[in-house]
């Protein structure tokens, strides 16, 4: 009787989990279909030369998405330069170097950092970081791509640290013991044995951090100046820019449904969806490869 109840409960739980998985796939597919339905007409209503132009000024009929795409890529690239080194090194420190008491302090702090709302980061950027950069670098305004990159890098660090640390902790202790037995120092073991063994997990952490950055909305809308300008080399980081997410958030509530402006905004949303999907697919493939590699090592 007990075995039957246990089997029945396990079956119900399994079916519920399967249903949740299928529903998540269904919801993503429905979102994609909706974006296709609302966004693809932009290819018919707006000439391709205008749609992929270099000027975004919808009131005058200019719907160039290129400065928006490049603005998003600029902020994302800057955030990666900040978040990846700090995130990976922090994960290595927590997993391999820090004593137990420091580990117990740092991990909760990083988790708290991950829970800070985007709008709070934006307020910090407006009140503290933007004025500091303006006076320090002698800029006309502190609302620049650099401000957005710093804040987005700050927001991505917890994601990278958490996943990279899990990957480092998943490395079997025998790897470290074998390296120590061969006479390797702690640092030689970390960078020559442990870190390479966790490389795929660390790359997954970086990819998910990129996904977190490229989909950010409130922070970049508040601190990047919202000027749809084309990049100008390294000067781009000290210039106001506009991202795809900020454009959708700022303008979607003001357009009439069915207009070219409305359709172009959904087309931008479609591009964002495809970018995020590609990043998450790559991260999933890397993670799956890591799991298969660990299974081969254990078998």
C-alpha cells in the first residue's frame, strides 16, 4: 500500500514537472509568434534602407535601428569588460582561496547584490556615478555609455560569480589532490587544473551574464542619455547613447497600434528576443557539454 502511494505521488510530481516544462516552451513559442505577427509587418511598411539606416527620429519618419543595435552592443561590451574579470576572479577567490568565515560572508552579500532592483541601480547612477564621471572626466554630461556599462557590469557580476563558483565547486577534489601530490602550489593548481576543468561552466556563467546585460531596461534608460547616435570609436563610451530596450520602454506607451512606429518597436523587440535566445542556447549547449564530460570522467 505504501509503495503504491509512493509510486502514485512520484507519478503525479513527474507529470506536474513535465507539464511545467512544456508550458514554458509553449509560452516562449507564443511570445515569438506574437513578436513575429506584430514586428514583421515593419519590413513591409518601412523601406529597408530606412529601417536599417543610421538615424532614429520616428516623428520625421526615420526608423533606423542601427544606432540602437550598436548602442546596445556598446553598453554590453563595456559591461562585459568590467563584469567578466571581476566576476570570475571573485568566484575563484570564494571557491578556492577564501577561508570558511569569509565565504559565509561574501556569498550572502553577492546574493543581496543580485537582488537590487534595476531602478535602484539607475537612481544610484543618476545621483552618484553620473556626477562623479562628469566631474572626473570633464564631460558635458555624465549620462553616457560608460555610466551604463559600469552599472550593468555591477548587475551582471552576481550572476557570473554564482554560476562560476558552482562550476568550480563541481570539480572533483581528486583533481586538486593529484596536483598537490605532484608538487604544484595552490595557484598552480587553481589556474592549471581547477579552472581549466571548470572552463565550460565559467563560459556558461559569462554567457548568462551577457544575457542579463543585453536585456536590461530601466538602468540603461535612466543613465545612458537616450540619444540615438552612431558610435565614434572609443569616444562612444563618453557619449550619450540609446539602447534597444530603452527605446521600447520609452516609446511603446506613446504610439498608436498598427502604425509603422508601433511595428518597428515590435521589430526591435523581435531582434532582442533573437539575441537573447541565441545567447541562452549557446550557454545551454556549453552546459550540456560540461555535464556529458563529467559523466564520461565518472564512468
